[in-house]
C-alpha cells in the first residue's frame, strides 16, 4: 500500500499518539492524503498523513 491515507474513512475514530491531550477524534474527510479530524478537546484539525500517523480506535 503506497498511500498511507487509504485506510482512513469518514466516521472512523482515531487518536494522535503525538498529541494525547487532543482526545478522541472522528475523521470528517479524507482528500488527497489530508484528513480533517474533529477532536474532542481542540476541534477540527487538518492533518497530512505523510507527516502524522494516527491510531485507529475501535473501542471508545
């Protein structure tokens, strides 16, 4: 898999291990490797998947 963003789909829950204070996030969109994620503590953030690796959350 060459595109690291291919696994992320809207509605998925994620955490950013580099920023645990952001809390749980829900992916809003995935366009060209840029994810818009709505985090509990800081709101919407656009992240580049070539620079940030998110952790998928299956049990919140």
